[in-house]
C-alpha cells in the first residue's frame, strides 16, 4: 500500500479529483487530499467539465469534496507519490510558493507524480518539466513547451509515462493514467 498526496482546490475538475481519489483508495492506497489554507474536514467546490462539441469544454457546478488532511501538516517525505488533478484549481495553486516547494520536493526525491488536464500548469510553474514528454489538456501546450518539455498530443483516453511522471489530457484518460501511475507506485 502506497501513501499518496493529492493537491487540490476549489473548482478542480470533479471527475479528475473524485475518481482518482476513490480508485486509488479502492486499490489499497492511502490518499490524503489537501488544499492550501484549508484543513481536514473543510470542503472545496468542484466543477464538471464536459466535451459537448464546442470549441472548448463546458463547465457546470460539481460537488463539494471533503478534504481529509491539512495542507500545513504535509511534507513530501511522508508520501510515496503525488497526484495533481486538473480544472481551474492548478491555475491559482501555482501562485502559492508552498505548493511549488512541495511539488519540487517530490521531483527532487524522484517519487512518482501523476497529473491530468490542467494539472501540468502547476508542474510547469514549479520548473520540473525540463526535458520531459508531457500530455495535458491541449490549451496547456504553450506552457508545457515554455517549461522546456515536449508536449505530446494523445487521445483524450490515453496517458503517457516519462520516467516517474504520468500525464494525460482529460478525465477520459483515467483508466490509462491510473494504471500507469499505480505501476510506478
């Protein structure tokens, strides 16, 4: 059983937060979900993103998700891996220096990291993507390239692994992304 940290926040994509959280636990892993400025028992709001034929995804209100750990009490040393969901949360989480330091610590320790959709925005801001092959939601391609990584366009239901980093473009990639991540754990 591995212990995994999930860094999340308000308006995270609902499926990209809840499905991996529950799946990893169902497979025997321990998952601590944290958000800066919040404690265990606090909730975050989620958003549901869907692909309905428009030029981009649509967004609808999701569910409230209860955090089960306190951000101020976590450290990379206590975990075997890191999971970063997408949605709008990575957009503002990447502005938090404590979040950036935590992400960098996982990479410095060469621990498995998985990120989906807009999650790689946070990895790009942390400066940990140099030389990596990375997938993400297509709108994140410029940031991936500016971070020194190669953006890899895969099907929405596919994921890629580069070393100990697993990335995918959106929630339809969960089966591929989670199986690749668990193989690294």
